């Protein structure tokens, strides 16, 4: 290498963090929002193409160009995308508040944790401060409902199935932590989903099979020439 070539080479400056350049470039280009490049000008190989700008990982985002690192989503929030799409990491709004029945005490989370069985958190993702601790799961499921730590999207507690009931009115978490806490109605009774108690077929009607009736219409009229009292499984002949 002659002195002129050596001088030109030594005059080239490695791009700083958050910047890159292609070959024969006169200036460095900024990494776009949603991406970052951490190296602080230690090696040209780490700045020689746009793909050296990495998409932010799950739980973090970058709302500015030329970022050396990404910002973390705060406690009570999450960002699930695992560095596949920069557009999902380019604003603080990409960090979603945990959904109903879930919480997250740590920053930079990819997901939220589900409240323990029998408890719930009713805020529908409106306020991260209501989802940043397990203590936020402070409500026991109401009568007719339970939680087994497998919450359906958009639901705080599961409703007991039609034909079943759960009487406890949020006094004991152990009575709301499994589907088995919902008890079957007695034969001759019925209930809608999420019932605290079962109802009885009135006199002149009957319900034959336990735990299958769920509307008053499930109580069938006695046939002509038959009669019944309330809560019976069959009608009697006159």
C-alpha cells in the first residue's frame, strides 16, 4: 500500500452507534425507527450495511432514528413481537397494557401473567398501573363464575356452564379456582350460564334430565291428563 492509499484509508471514520454506511459512502445513514445499532464505532464491519441495524426485541421499542439501544416497555405493559417487524417497535404505543385478568411486574416484557386461580383483575387494559403487580389481582370471582388461570380473551372470570351453579359471592377464592366448583343443578331444576343458583320448574311442568336444562322453556308442560307439583322430573297421570 502506498502512502497516498494509506492516508486515504486512515482518513475514513467508522460510523457511530445508530448509524451505518454502504461502500464508498461519503456520510453515514441513520438506522430507522424501530431499529438500533449498539456498536460505538469499534469496527467498520458492524456498520457497513443497513441490515446491521437490528429490529428491537420483544418488550422494547425505539421511537427515534439513529438509536444505539431500544426503550423498554414499562411494568403493566408488554410487546410480543420478537424482532420480526420494525413497525411494531417504532412507538411507545406499541407497548400494550396487559389485558383483563393479567398483570406484569417487570419492564421489557413480551407477555403478561395470568392472575392466580379464583382471582381476577377487571380493568380492560386501560391503565398500566392497575396491571403492574400480582396484588392487582385483588378480586375474587363473583357468584356463578370461576377462574382456573386460563382466561379467555376479553373475560375476567369464566361463567359456569348452563345447568350448573356456584353460590359463593366472592368470599372464598378456593371456591372459584376450578370448573369443578360449578355444581350441577338437581334433576328438575335448570339454570342459565353464570348462575348463582338453579331455578325449579313450576307446577304443571317437568324437567327430566339433570344439568341439561338452561332456560325456563326446558321445563316441559305435562301432557293432557297429567299433572305435577314444582321441581319434579316427570308428570303423573290423574
